[in-house]
């Protein structure tokens, strides 16, 4: 009787990783995230133009809240693509910040759901704490946009459009405080020119986000 060993063949179906970050994502998945961002941003822009920046009640509150939720779900998809493609870099800190952004978005989504379902709780301390994650998550997106532009892993329009799109909070929050009458138009216009068009870029040119072979 003879004994022989055969090396286990290497798997070719596992995602390639760099620094622990998965680098394999299909163009279809990037397109899907882009469509989610474009649709969600357009929905929230419409909600803002129809009802203002959340100063509504009754049926309007529900419709506005749903439009904001769609936008937030689009951001969750966007951050997932940024994570999978290593858009901010492949180091542990860069990836950790994207994971933290997902957590902040999740808490902001909980705040939106609470306002839609139980608006009477809006003044509760826990609800106020959750509500803070709306602006915090948007400021986090701005930091991500800066990092994407610096890292240069995304190319062409996909490299710099996130910086403009994700500047929504630094632009619109001061405008809301200083010029409340025009703030809804600035906020909606920024969403359409920024996030919605970023979604279109991802949907039409997903290869700009993918690692070069």
C-alpha cells in the first residue's frame, strides 16, 4: 500500500482581499447602489420641496419621513460599495470609519422610523439623542468624501463627485440657520446636483469604482 498526498487546490471563487478589505464586487452591484442613491436622493429632495425641512405634521410628516428613509437607505448602499471597493483606502482605520458610518446611519434610520411611527416621542431624551445621528451621519459622509478624493482609488467623476455630494451638511445646515426661507431650495438642489448625480455616475460608470486588474 502506498500513501500519497495531493495539495488542496487553491480556491478561485473567494474574494481577493487587500489589507483585509474585500475587493471583489460586481458592476451590477455598484449600479444597483447608484440607482438606490439616485432614487433616494430624488425622493428626499421632493419631500423637502413639498414639506420643507421636516416642519410638518400629520400625513405630510409620514410622507416626508418616508422620503428621508429612502435617502438614508441609499446612503447605506453607497457606504457598502465604498467599503467593498476600498474607496477610502484599505487600511484598518479607513475601513473602520466606514463601518462606523454604517452604525451612525443605522441610528439615524431608527430616529426617522420613530418620528414616523410615534411622533409624540420626539421630545423624549432618547429620541433627541437618536436624532443627533442625522446630522452626525451626514458630517461623516462629508469626511468620507474628502478621503475618497485624497485616496484616489475611485477614478474620474467617481473620485471627486462624492466630495461635492457629501458636502450637503456643511453647506445646508448653515444655510438653514441663516436663510430659512431659501434653505429648502438649497437643500433640495444640492441633493439633486450632488447625491442624485453621484448615483447616476455609479449607475452608468461602475468601472470607475472598481480596482484596476
